[in-house]
C-alpha cells in the first residue's frame, strides 16, 4: 500500500482574488498549521507556485491528519502525493508504475493520465508524457484499460521544482479561509438551521463567535447540542444568560403544552404557542451590541422557511426592518460601517 509523507492541498475561490491572492494563501497556510498542530507528529506547511503542501517530518496517523485537514475551510481537495526528484524520464515511468501497483491492489480499472509540465525545460512535453506514461502502465498491467472520457482513475503527473504524482483526491470543505472576511456573530441554537448557517458563515471566510442563550427555556439540551456543534467547527462559543420565563410561551412555561406532530399547513396557519415574544429581537440586539464591541461587521441567523408565516420574527420583512433599525440605531450604522 502506498504510504506518503506529503499532501498537496488545492484551493478554489482564492484563485479569483487576483493580485492580493497571496494574502488569502497566507491566511490558509496559517489555518492549516493550526489544524495539523493538533495531530500527533511534526509537520511542515509551505506554499510553492500556487500550491500548498503539508509534509510529515515524523511518523504520523494518516486518518487523524486527513480528518484535521477536512475541517480547514478554503481547501477543496487533499491529495496524498508521491514526490520524486528528477532522475530522468525513464525513472519517472518506473516510479509511476510502482505507484499504481502500491495504490491499487485490484488492477481492473480504467485510467487517464493528466500531465502538466510547469518546468518548461523538461525534455518531454505534456502530451508525450500522457502517452508514454500511459503506455508504461498498460505494458505493466494488461488488465488495466484506458478511458479518456470517464476514467475510474485520473492519474496526475506535475513536473515542477520536483515531480508530483497523485491519483487520490479527498474532498475538502471548500469556501474561504477562516478570518479572511473579518469577524461575525452567529445565533446558534444547535438545531439544523443554525448549524447549516454556521457552516456557511465559516465558508464565507468569517471568524465566527457563536451565541447561544439560556433564556429560561424548559429544555436546555439545545445548549448541549450548540456546544457540540461549536466544538466541531472550532469556533468560540458564548452562552448568554437572560430570563424570559415571564414571557408567555410553551417553551418557557410549564402550564402550556408543546404541540406535537403538526403538519406543514398547520405550521403556517397561525402563530404557534411555541412563539416566544420578541425573542429574535432581543437575541439579535445582543448580537448587534457584541458586534460593535469586538469590531465584527456581520450577524448570521438561520430561519426556516416553514416557520415564515407562523413566527413573526422569522419573516423576510422582519429581517429587512431590523437591518434598517441597526443602520440608524448603532454607532457603526450611523458611521456607515
């Protein structure tokens, strides 16, 4: 089985950043360093020619490292690579044939070679490499077949300062590096909507502080869920204590039953007894105040479209009006920030 000490990390949206792309690359490199620092072993993280590499300097746990890298936003692909020195093209073909043997025990697959000659003084051009490396693989393993349209295995050979060979591509979370878009506050209940919104906020590149509220709700297991979600994404989690138990709601009072098994048509027919008066107004106001205090410039909240007509503070009109209120009722808003 092929064992590597080097991983190529690919990124997507950063390529669109033009002349200041290096700033986002540097942020991503730092995020990767923080992620691998939590893994057993020592690693070197560096960038070269629009590529980011992680090199294991000591023994390491492959699965632990991959799991850590899969949590770094900004990475779209993690590729375990075979790194070769340039000892001539014949040696390259031999090494690729060996790589195929060690990577794929079952040779009943189709493949296509994708070569890239970034170093233009290399004596074999990309098209020739595709053909000659493919021929070497076919000669070594007759059961393997070529399929240029839908191959089972895409084999990449990149000739740079060194030669990189890889065919395994592990998806990353994508998005932008955390912190590249500034700070943001997010209301986190621990449910599906706020968790999805948190993932989007991080993918947008924000350094997120997640706010949860202990407001007198009858069931506090949502706070446990919120903590687990925040820990999973590695964001700061703040629980704000406030007492809304005097507000009339099935969520805060034992004398009002929580309805069960309501259909979608019922959810949108009237305001349910689980509505907590002004809850989103209060929570968003806390988030707005914290934004000003820590120089954050965005608030995220996830509202389910099924709740749209049932809960007054989940409607689009409410959020549009609240944005206008913040614009005229806060220092940042008045100053145009």
